[in-house]
């Protein structure tokens, strides 16, 4: 009987922000060729149907499931590549945007296992886009800054103090539990009218968007029962979310 030759390989694939169609063609091809898929909680599980015969391992954090440490995930990737061949490590959004993708590839490299990166569409731009918020706009914001709300010890990221002084757009990931504190920093720094948007389950059928200002956004998010995962967008571009492209065009001419 001939034995299958195992050729270990790891492909780090960004699954996109949620909508199953917001993954790259290259990502789908990698999934189709996978022997094993290790996937996270924010990955749309419908993507797994592209690999009917692959072994699937859920390694995300979800109630009722074992929570794997980063070290255990690293071991699982390597162990499965050595035993089964092509491992696809499937992560929400883009694996290099708050995704620990680089750390995982660094571990894989220690075992001389070849690896490949397939970038994904990050929620940091796609989720605002589908709430009709461009992260930059010629007249309103010439930069955007993506930040995780917390440091690894759970405390609020100290950079909000300086970000609150900027005119550029601030996009906050993992920030819902810190929304009140973030809004308070803007108020304290005299930016109480800064537009805020909170968008949950972006790109999915249950997407919900709440817009307001630093003064009322926390109360509005509570009132509308906004839940994780959510992206917070801060800055003048948020004011475009309720406008049609026609009126935005008009507005742009007006500003010129
Ligand atoms: C650990 S980070 C991973 C980000 C991911 N690598 C990316 O590029 O989108 C998880 C955070 O991304 C944001 N997020 C991801 N998918 C989202 C979605 N569909 N709707 C709203 N926020 C989302 C939330 O802020 C969530 O807490």
C-alpha cells in the first residue's frame, strides 16, 4: 500500500471581516487545498465549506469551548503541519492587524516549515466602509489611525490622549468596553462635539450602526444594545454616514 508523502506547509489566511464574499480568491484557493484548518471565532464558518475533507479545529474564544493559549495554538499549527501537511491558519480580517499572525509564523519558522501569507480585508476599513464611512476624505480627514483600545494588561491605551488632539480619523478595535472612557477623553480635551460611530457585526446581515458625538455615544450604544464585535470610528468622516453620495458630492463642492 502506498503511503501519502507529507509535505508540511502553513498558509496564514485573512478571512476578511465577516461577509463570506469578502475574502480574496487566493484565500479561497488556499482553503480548498488545506489538509487542516485552524480557525478563530470571528471567521465566518461558511468558508469551511470550501474544504469539505479537511480536518477543522476551532481555536477561538467562545462560550462552551476550550480556550487555547497562544502557545497551544502555535504547537497545534506545527503538529498538524508535520502530521497532515498543509495547514491553513484562518483568522478574521487581516492576520497582521491585531491578529498575532507574525508571532505564529515566527514559531513555524523554527521548524523549517515553509509558510505563505494571504492578506485579508481588515475590519478596520471594511466595517466603516459598509456603514458609509470612508476612513479618509479629501476635505475632512487626511489620515487614519487604527488602535486597539487596551494594552495587554487590560488598561486603556494611553495614546488616546494624543489621538484626541488629531484631525485624522481614529478607528478603534476591541474597544466597546472602553467606549465611555474613550469618549470622556475627547470631552476632557475640549472635543465634546467629535462625531463617533459604533458599528457592530459589520458586513453581516445583522450589522448595526449607531452614530452620535463624544457626549452621547455611550448612552446611545447602551440604548441600542450594541454588542461585540464592534468597530468605533471617531472623526469628521462619521458625519458622512447618513448622507447619500449625491449630497456628499454637493457637500464636497461646497467645501471646495
Ligand atoms: C482581535 S481583533 C482582530 C482584527 C482583525 N485582524 C482585522 O483585521 O479585522 C478583533 C476586533 O476586530 C473588530 N472586528 C472584527 N470583525 C468585526 C466585524 N465584523 N464587525 C465589527 N467589528 C469587527 C472588533 O473590534 C473586534 O474586537
